[in-house]
C-alpha cells in the first residue's frame, strides 16, 4: 500500500482482512499472516504519472 497510513488504519486493515479470510476459508486466525509493505508515492505511477506529482 502507499505510504501515509496510520498504525490504527493498518491494524484495522489487518483485522478486516483476517476476518474475511477466516470467514471464507475456515482457516484459524492464527494461521493468517498479513504483510503490509508500504511503497513511497514517488515509486508508484498511475496513467503515466507518479502519485507524488
């Protein structure tokens, strides 16, 4: 995800994704691993323009 999210937003994201995975697959919460990789806005482009521009 792009940089700039708060710790609270990342925690909420991890909870919602974990809940969706456990609900749809039957996996235990302890078996779900979430890796949040933040990307600098200057390293991401859409439609030929960097997000940071």
